[in-house]
């Protein structure tokens, strides 16, 4: 394979022009307000820093129903960072490799993932190369793929790997960098951590369910402009992150590099 795109984060300051920022409240009823200032390169790594700080919500509406959480919250009590390559780099098939060190404080929800650039979620397809959060109060590393169901919802192929399993092998696991990899071919997705397979997804099974006529495969199709883009985010709390109130602050999710390889033609 040939290296076709990468960022080694060798220049201090803001991440390079290939990265766009998510801002404000975005998804999953998460606690954090995403800010550009929480994303910076320092000493050769991209840092997504979560902080306990109050940010007023400019979209606050005292009359908004609670379910409209992006407007019913007067303030955010945490900030963090999220970057993506949606406007600069997309790819179809190949190998994505990310070397990173995650925070496992309660409330942490770091992720390495991709989304398709066609159709809305979940029909665009989502590949979670890495997620970390509490699953039934158990610190867990997840590797997932999602696509569209018959009723407009999502279908998932998910695997759960308790953090304790990695700590048994190496008590200092949390203090170290690790390599998360996605090998993506037209036939399957293979998600790995430090060379260990965490999940294998047969792409013959990931066809969207036909809701409103969408029977595409968001991971394997012949559309010439079909591709996925990369997201790196550090969410706090929300639907999966858990209660962050007792954690230490600030917290850092550090990414050493992001590399994409594809077969030479």
C-alpha cells in the first residue's frame, strides 16, 4: 500500500488546514461545548482538551422543550474539541491508522470514526474505529459499524472490549500511545487495536434497509463520488459518556498521527 494522506502534527499551534472544527452542541445530548481553542498541536501531537468551564449558550430559549436540548440548556459546563476532514479529504477503501493516547476519566468519550459523504445518518454509514466509554459501569473500548434499517433507524455491528482486559496485559496501558487501524476493502471492514482484531464486518450484510427507497451499501458501492471522511472528537457525558462531575480537569485526548494508505494502481 502507498501512503496517500497523513498528518504527523509536527507544527505547534492550530491543526493544519485539512482539519475543520465542530462548534457548539452537536450530538448525543453530550455535555461539552465544542470550541476551536480546545484543539491544538503541541510537542508533536494533536491535543483535544476537555475543560470544566462555563460557556453561555447563544441559542438558549427558555421556552424550548427539554427534548430540544441544544436550545433548552442555558449554559454548557464543559468544553472540548472535535475536528474532521469533511471539507478536505475523503477516501474509499484502504487502511486508516491512528496512533493515540486516550483519557479514561469518568465521563470521557473519545473516538476515531468515519462518516460517508452521501445521504443522511445512518444511511451514510458510520465506522467507529475506536470509542471509549462506560458500558453498564464497565470501562469499555468499542469498535463498531452502523448503517440504515428498514424503519429509518440504525443497524449496528458492535463489539465491546473491557479496558480491564488490556490492563491485565499491561498495567500502564492507559499511560501509553496505541495504534488503532481500519482495513477496508469492498468485501469487509477489519478494526484492530495494536494489531489485535476487535471487529470484522462482512459488507455483504450492510445494505441499507430500504427506508424511503435507500438500498445503497454505505461501505461498498460504485458511486464515483462515494467516500468517507475522518473525525476525531473528545465528547464528555451525553448518552454514553457517563457522569463527568467527579473527574479531574483538564483532560487530554492526544493523537500522534493519522495516516491513510491505499493500494497502488
